[in-house]
């Protein structure tokens, strides 16, 4: 270990480990020697989490750009070819377009593979250590990047007055199903449960399938009873036996589904010399498996930008952070929360119309789930109105159609506003 580093990264999860490896490969005329990087993690033991196990094709592509595609090898990752949406016995196949593939895997195996690549990267020291505070003087490194996850200890310190309030929409409560066959193999399954939040199922090992049940706050006192009574009967019958066995044998583990819109860093209210990234900066709903995809895409952009600046020049770093924020991918996050709001709500007639149209629109394929720009996503989100009962078919329902359109705006508009404020 050396005492002085060029970059110090706090947190060796997906974002931190990927950034450490990416920075080790930077070559620039602005510096004669490679960067010296310290990657700090409070525990280098194998992590134990129930999310961060589904990588869409965009995330796989980001891994390839970072030179980390080998992290998907040797961990028994499962190819993912799209989504399967089920509701009331209906099954809709949503393949990824153009034959693209995602991956699903055991979270801990993927993390350990990323850490191992970071450990062997040139100029990177992986250190087991706990960071308690940020000091003003550049003792170890400048800049410092913080990727200590959704429960970040440094978010308030770094963002300051610019911080937006996080909110918890629901919880995902999960169990592992053994030797289960999904309705469409190698496809993530989304079960739409009437009156309750959606259920996400995906294979993580040859004989293990993770089931995550979205449970609204407050969590029912008898959670297993709620799942047995209200959720399981609305899922495909082929899953019932394995779900009952898992609930009888295993404990249910829960994780909060929080939203935290990103804010621009480098401004007058944020702390100089420190960069937040990953879930410490921006939290995503796990319904579409968005968190790792967005984090890896952000690392691709950030590492390219860092190669072009003097990292000790605060003016250049501030400009870089502004550019990074403008390039940040909010599309998947908007989609995940819009779909949860649409399918997790109950009792509203106009939302029922939107759900019906959206379910029909799913039949058009996977372009919806990998929309790559906010304008394209807006088109795909409002397009289901064209296949819902509307004024072109029933002129007498014109008033109701306006109400449905307003409902769609109420669902989509605030998400777009919170994620992208270019106007």
C-alpha cells in the first residue's frame, strides 16, 4: 500500500469496483503515470443481498465497454432473452429486440468477480477499511468518489442543500424457489397481481429462482399469510408448489424500494473534491432491473470524461460533473417507477384503462423495455392509449378519454420532471 493516491473510492460494490477497474485503464497525455487508486470496502466478505441480480442488455453492453464482460463467466449466470408478463392466466412474451441478451445471476458471485478484477487491475489497491468521515485536507487522494450504496453515510455531507428527499414506494420481499420452471424459460417473469404490487421472478442459478413480491407500506404483520392468501392464487399454477415450499422452509427477506432523483454535482452547494455515484447518488426501482444498468452506463461515461481532465483542477472537475449529469441515463428509472405506479395502484378506474392498454401494447415486443431516450420512452408510455377504449371507437366516451389522458400524465409527468429538468 502507498500513502498517497490519485483517486480514493469508497464502496466496492458494482459501481465502485467497476469504476476502479475503468480508471486503471485510463491513458491520457495529461499525466505521465497511471492513476493510483484505493478501493475501500468495510467488509470484503461475500455480500448477502436480495437485489442486484438482473442485468439488461444495456448493462451487458456497458460491461463490455468497461472490459469487464468476463465477470459474467464462471458464476453460473443465466442468459435472459426478455420478459414474460402474466395476469389472470394471460401470458405476454416481450423478447429483447434484435436477439440481444441480458443476464441474471447470484448477486454475491457477481460482486466477488468484480472485486477480483479490480484487485488485479494496474495501480489499484483493494483495502478492507471503514470510512467514518470526510476530512477537508487532501490526505489520501483528490478526488474521492463515494459509492457506499442506498444507505449512504455521506450523501448529506456531499450534496448538502442540493439534496432531494428520498422516498420509499414499497418493499420487495423475496424468497428462493427451488427447481422451478418459469412460464417462459430464460425470461424474467412479471406477475401482475390485482389489488397489490407486481411480483418479479427470475432464475439466478440452474436450480434457484428468485421471487420478489412488491409489498406496499406498511408491511402486513403476517407477511407469509398475505402472500399465501392474496398473491399466490393470482400467479401461474405451475409455481404454487415451489412457492409454498419456499415460504414454509425459508425466512422472507425484505429490501426497500426507494426513489432518489440524481442532482447535479459540482455546484455551490455540493462538496468539492468528492463525487457521489451508484445508489449513493441515484436510487432506482428494481422492477425493471435498472440499478446496475444505469450505474454501469454512468461509469462508462464518467471514466471517459475523467480521462480528459486534470482531476486536481476543481474548475475542470466541476465542468465535468455538469456534463456527466446531463449525459446521465434516467430513462430506465422513469420506466421502472411508471410501471410500478401503473400496475401497483388499485381502485382507480382510469388506471385500469391504462393497464389494459399497456398490457395489449406489451404484445408489440421489447422496444418498450429498452427505450433509450426520454422522448422515445414518453412515446412508448402514452402509445397504450391508442389500444385502450378511446374516442375514436366510442365518441360518447370523450370526457372519460380526457380523464384517462390526464391520469397518464399524472403518472408519467412527475417522474419525467424529477429525473430530467432541462427546461
